[in-house]
């Protein structure tokens, strides 16, 4: 069963953790100096916030797959529709190791589909990408060549 994912950039992490802990009726399941995540079952959602170098507000939406096969099913649909903007294998992002497919809807809303296969001790792994956007996918996709940026997780 898939889990809905929402990631919000916040200006004040502590105040936001306080608000969302009250809203959800529980403390975050993961809390770092720049990040927090609630893995909720009612509603079934992976809700994450971070204080990064991006504008405050909804950063991206997503679907978290329970296993690799479920992720590949979603990825195959996105690939067939020519909607994948970035494919990542074995990436480190948001204090987790994961495989991902990034897409963008017609309005430009970024969607992350992913399967997490372990915790990480850092928010992201070092990147060799000129954009520096290895974690949390491309910030914007504006040209067909950028949309075809990656295949199997190798950009640049």
C-alpha cells in the first residue's frame, strides 16, 4: 500500500514542529536540526518539513512505495508518459537511502515517487551536479534536455 508524501519548506523549524505536532497529535518520528518527519497512519501520510535554502511553502508532493516492485510500477507509468524529470538509484536524501523517480505535473508541481531502504546519518550525500540539487530533486525543469537529465541515477 502506498503512502502519500508531503514535504514543506519552513522558515522556523521549531515553531513548525510545534504546530504540526499539535495538528497531528504526536511528535515527529524523525527530528534533526534542519528536518522533521511524521509517519502517520491516520491519515496514511509521510509528512516532512525542512529548513533549507528554498522558499517556504509546499516543496513537493509524492507517493512512498512499500517496496521496490511497487516503485518500479509507478516509475514505468511515468517513463511511458515521458514525465520523469530525474531517476535516482541509491540516493541519500532527507536522512534516508532511497530509489526515486521525480516528475512534474502540468502546473509545475514536483512529485517524488520513492522507496526508502534505510536511514542515513546526513540530510544528503555530496553532489557533483552543477545545480547542487541532488537532494529533493530538481528545483525546476524548464527544457526538454533538463527533463531527460538522468537515467538510472547519473546526472551531469
